[in-house]
C-alpha cells in the first residue's frame, strides 16, 4: 500500500511539472502563427519578430545549462516553484506589453523559467520511473506536447479573428497556477549532491557565445552575409572555444562535456540538434509561407499543423513503447527517415502546394519528429550510469533549446534574405524554395547519423564501455 502511494506521488509530481512544460509549448506555437499580426501591431518586420522565439530559446538554453549543477544540489520542488513563479510573472508582462521591447523581455523571462522547469521534468522521469518504462513515460510527455503543438496554432488563429493576441498570454495563467499549486505537495526527490562548484565564468562564456552566434544568424537574415555576419560568427566560435577550455576544470564546471567524446552520445546529440532545429524552423516557416504565398488566414495557417501534431502525439507514445521493448536505435532511424520524407515532399512538390497538401506532407515530418524527440535523450541516458543523468539532461536541454532558437532564426532568415524587399508571389515562392531545400538536406544528413547511432546502440553498453576508456565511472 505504501509503495502504491509513493508511486502515485511520483506520477502526480511529474504531472505537475508536465503541465507547465505543455503550457509553455502551447504558448510558443500560438506565437508562431501571430508573427504577422504582432509585426503589424508594433510596426516591426517579420524578421524582427523572430526574436520572440530566438530570445526565448536562447534564454532557455543558457538557464538549462545550469541545471546539471542545480539538480545535484537543490530539491526539484524548489526549482519547479521558482520556474512556475517566474513564468507566471513573465506571462503577465507579455500580456500587458505596451510596445515590442517589453514583449521580447517577457518572452526571455519565460524562456529562463522553462530553462529551469523542463529539464526538471525530464530529470524526474529519467530518475524516478523504472528503466523499462522510461521511454513510454517520455513518450507520453512528448504526446502531450504534441497536442499542445496542434491546439496552439488553432487557438491563436481563433483569437486573431475574434480578439487580441494578448489573450494568448492571459489564457496561460490558470494552467501555470495549477502547476504551481500541484508542485508544493507532490514534487519530491533527494539531490545526489556534488563536490564541484558552480562555474559562473563557464555559464557567462556559453551565454555570450550562443548569443553572438544568434546575432550572426539574425544579421544574415537582415543584411546578408556581410562583414558583420562573419565578424559575429568568428567571434561566437572563439568564445565557445574558450568556454570549452574553461569548462574542463573538474572542480568548477557546468557539466561533463567529455561525454560528447563517446560516439553514441555525439550521434544522439547531433540527431537531437538537427531534429529540433528543423522541427521548430518548419513550424515557424510553414504558417508564415501559408499566409504570404498560399494566402491562407491565420486560422487556416495554424490548422495546417494540427493533424500532424495530433498524429505525432500517438506516434510519440507508440515509439516510446517500441523503444522500451526493442531499444532506441530503430525508433530513431525510423523517425529520421520519416522527417526526411516529409521535408522532401514539401521541397520537391512546392509548385503544387496548397493548404491541404502542405498539411498532408507535414504529417510525415511531425510523426518522424515524435519518434525522435524524447527517445533521443532517454536513449542517451540508457547508455550511461544514472549518476550522469543530470549532465546528459542539462546538455541535451541546451542542445534542444539552442537548436530551436537557431532553427527558427535560420529558416525565417533564409526566407527573408531570399525575398528581400521584393513583393509578390514569385519572391515568396523563391524564399520558400530556399528554406524548404535547407530543411530537406539537413534531414538527409540526420538520416546518415541515425544509421550510425543504430549500429552503435546494437552494442548495448556502448556508452558505459566508452566511459571506462575515458577514465570515468
């Protein structure tokens, strides 16, 4: 009886965290559809509105990096309470924003909140759910997020037709409050502790390096590949190199970057980066392309993504059960192939696209992504001792969030750069061709990496064996 009660406490605690994770995803998908409306209301370019997503994802990535240390030292309940409270305040700021700048600032604070909260959700799943059920539990999380992805754009389109985009944020408040209330009694864990000290220098260097690289991509979208782009790009790479060197100090670091020297972890990280970047980029691009090229309303533009997201929810749960029974290699390879098929159809059949065809082609892409989303991090953790879970969780959360930031920026920047100051269908079509083509070639590269990952995971203990070679335990 006592064990059953403890199990339900674990489930309710994870549910409390999941509510905010799903709510934040719902908000992000609403905003993707509202880019043109918000741009018009505040008299800014569509390229500028990408900072609502880019700034959010960058902030989330930076804060997520700190969770490898935080979750070893601090109870998950305290982390979740801080995350919920910060998200609540930031949401109200966004709803009341009198101009574009406060809106972006509010989104950045939302990103910081989710940077704490989402890794905590995954950490609880990966440490409190039994190993033979983790992929299924992760798949349920991915499935719920898929529902949010489906409903968010439709809700945003309805709001655009009948009221203000500000109600996107007001509608989030009840769910954030529920998450906060449930967190207090149900979220429980015992931190494993660590003797190392937190490296503020490493965090600052990583934040600066990622921000500079983001500015480089944004600069390319507005000004092309001029000297500013190359200066920012080189500067960002140099700063990130210094971060890597600084983080090698075992007594004071963010997380164990040496884990990326293991081929199975490196391949998993590459798949995670590419899949999330392409997924977020296409979710931002497709509604924008539909409104400008296909002349669809915001509601229809959001509806295009809904069936794929709903079907992806089922796929996430099914692939989790598959991974629990047969291992992670096959689901990841299948997901990569499906994403590649989806982007190929949009790219090669672009002249024939309408709202219906785009919706159908997106089914392949979204279901493929559902196979990859939670299985990648769960698969990486399964290859390593549980003591490495906070590090893998934090590193993959950074990868997930930064790739989302880069994916959105790259897709919209390539679209804006190609269109330039031209108007009309031809210019928009050409912009779509470049961006859709980029998505296809990146998914093709991801398939190649997934093949390697498949054969590495066939060895079963690839990660743990590699740890011995690195002198880790």
